[in-house]
């Protein structure tokens, strides 16, 4: 009986030891596999970001090749979130012949206008800033108005009379008046139309075509449009 008891105890201890060693090996294997999973997830995230950047850059290249002018590509390096003057900072400036008054675009549409230049940077006033106003028109019927920035709410189109046909989903584009933005650049789509009892005009809310929260690159028109239009006007007069 004593020998049987010792044998069972010894066998139990050996089994416990073997189970512990096996459990320890399983834990080590789990750690190794988890490290591999983390590594592969990191690589997958990098590949996903790389593919997303590739698609974005391909879209930018396609847009650049379609333009009649040779746009200057600028990378967004900063943002000033002041409510009235919402601006972004890009890595192009006077050394790249960027001047105040030049316009900034993306494949989605108008971004804004250069309001300050440094040697290697410039500030662009966003089109949706409350201090921004753009001559715009309803694309389907060419009715003009003034598109005012409304910050995160997008735009509000002013001075469109009540008898004008405006519907949700109508496209709003630049009117080309004033020589800043050329005609036909996309600005946004009508999202809400209010026809109040009093007053002559409708209150039209517009959702921007450009996602101002996701700007990474913009195109700056390198030509001085005011000078170009003035020279064209003088040429016509002659």
C-alpha cells in the first residue's frame, strides 16, 4: 500500500509538471503568434495607407493633366482654426512665384485664395470661411448670387430671388465675375432651400464639394489672373 501511494503521488507530480511545461509552451507560442499578428496588422495598415495615398495622388495627377494651365502642387503643412479667418498653410511661397490673390483648387473644386505669402510658404483663406465671399451661380439656370462661407456648416447662397427655380441637389459653380475664379469651378450642392414669407430672396444652404477637413494637397494657379485679364482687355481694345 505504501509503495502504491508513493507511486500515485509521484505520477501525479510528474503529470502536473508535464501539464505546467505544456501550458508554459502554449503561453510562449501564444505570445509569439500575437507578436506576429501585431506585426502583420502594422504592415497591413501601412499598405492600406500607401494604397490610399496612391489613389489620392493618382486623382491629383489626373486633375493636373486635365487643366489648361500648369498648376503648382502644394502640400498642406498647417491650419489656423480662427472662426472668421479660417486658413491653411502650404509649403509654397514667393520662391515658387506664388502671389497674393492666386486661387487654390482640388479635384473636388475651389479651396480658396492666397491672402499672404512668405518665402517658402503661403496662407490660403478657405472658401468656407465666414469672411469669404465668392460670385457664384446655379449651374442649371445660370442665376447668380453671392456664396458666403459658413464655417463647418458649409456655404449660404445669397441674393437669389424667390421666383427662381432652386432645388436640393442643384450644383453651384463659380460665376467668373471679378477675375478671381474662372467660370464653372465646382463649389457645392444645394442642401436646403428656405422661402420665407417676407423679403425678396431665398435662403439657400450649400454643402461644399471639397472636404476642408481632409485637405492634404492643393493646386495653386500660378498665373496672375488679374494681370492676364487686364492684358487681354488691353489687347481687345487695341
